[in-house]
């Protein structure tokens, strides 16, 4: 009996092979599409393998074959299996019935996924919500409100657990008791950024899950984030870009979505907001402009078993507070674009010592927010 037959399942052999240096998703899938199964990879002659594998991968594979259960690869794999068991995580490979079909449809799907939480969430209809880490107040509100509304309509919100728009998307879904999935660019045991540990716990407690293709212990290296992004879009029916600067990671996700045959939605913003320029570029390139969550939910009717009517103003706005004459005058002068203090002084004709207390009053009442060096009406 061969040593690899000691593995508990064929899925574990697939996962084990991902530990070989140089065995990325593309390399593994190239072998599978060439008709080389994982079992055959461990039995094919060395001379045949030389024509199939790059030198580094060939060397590590031969070491695994020769040393078996004493090889570095096997020892690390079994150590990680114990870790996964201790934290309640599991491995789902591409041969598992639970592997999401939409993700499997992309050309470079991950051979194995590490999942912590409710793996059933992977089979639910998902919408990706992505955007800038350096979000504006308006972008944060849009990410939260759109995600809450779409989660209430029955969609699972998928994003990347990053700071900014990603976090607000997860939080919006959780706020209405919806499910959300966080795709990580690290090992399943390493939440990044670390301050999102509580958010990650809330995602799991809320019936969603954390997933990654990277083995336990993997650090948040820059090259991992584009790989993460292809999974975010690959899992989802559509991708919504809330805010994005030119050449941002969110635009990478949008481009990957288009390559995967997924439609991209984009929320327009102020022409003066740098975080809206990426969204405007997407719209020029054919992305669908959306202004309300209903625009998205109506297009995807039939994907969810329940779809309540969505109000364009959902969640309902709180009652508008009473304003004195000075506050009303300043609010009328202040548009939805960010305006520097000097510009507001010119519009109102007020001195700074008069203007600042009125601005503070409007901020306290939740009608104005400071954005960088300026102020913006909410």
C-alpha cells in the first residue's frame, strides 16, 4: 500500500499537494486538464514529470514521494490539520460537492479552500461589495446601506475583510441579520488587519464564514491580494464597486469580474472626489450605473427565494432635526461635494469665528461631516 493511502480522503491528497513549493492554482489545474490526477502525479515516472513540471516543483514533489510521511511537506500538512481541527476550520476541495459552482467556473479556481464558519453560506446567492480602503463618509454610508438592503433581500454579501468599504459591507449585512462571507489574503488562522478580529468573529456568529486558499500561517503579502480578489468576484453573481481610486485593488476585482463573465455595478460620485474616479472609469467602460439597492435586486429577481420590496430610502432616515436660521442657511449653501472652510466663508459671507460654531452644530445633528480639510453635506 502506498503511503498516501493513509490519508483520510482523496480530498486530503489534493490539499497536501498545495503545500508543494511552486504548486499554485494554475500549475495544479494545468496538470488536471492534461489528464494527470493527484494519484498519478505520485506514480508517474521522473522522466515523464520533467516535461510537465518546473524544476523547483519537480524537486519538491520527488522529495515528497521519496520520504513520504517523513517529508517536510507531509509534516507541515499534518501539523496544519491539527491546527484546523483545533479552531474548527475545514478544507473543501474542488472535488467536494460543497465547493461553490460559480467559483469553479472561473479558469483559475483555487483547488482547495480553507473555511471557518458556516460552509453552507458558500452555496447561497452572493453579491460582492468592494471599494476603497480610504473611503469617504458618503462611501462608508453607501457600502453599509446597500449591503444591508441587499442582505435583507436574501443575498449573501461577499467582500475582502479589508479596512474601509469591505468592512462596512460586512457590517451592513450583519446589521440586518444577513449572511456575509470574508475572503482572506492570509491563512485562515490570521485575520488581517488584526483589528478586524471582532468583525471576523461576528461574521462567523452571524451564519457566514471566512475563507481563503492560502495554507495556515500565511502572512498578508502584497501578491496575495489580487489572488484574493479573483475569489471575491468568482463567488459572486455580480460585483458592486462603491468607491475606487484609479489603479486601486477594487478595480482589479472589477476587471477580474468582467473576465469571469460577471456584470459590474458602479455607484457614481462627485467629480471632485478622487475616490469616485475609478467608479466613473468603470461606467465609461460599460459597468452599470446604480443609485439604489433596488436597481440591483430587481435585476437579480429569481435568484433568492424571498425578495421583499425595497425602498429606495431604506433604511429609513431619522427625523430631520430642527435647525435655526443660521444652520439652515449654511446647509443650503453646502452641497454634497466637499467644500473647504474658505469656500464656505465666501458663500455665506461669514467670518470663521461665526462659521465654525454653526458647522459644529450641524455635525452634532448628523447633517454635515468633516472630510479631510473640508466639509460635506450628508
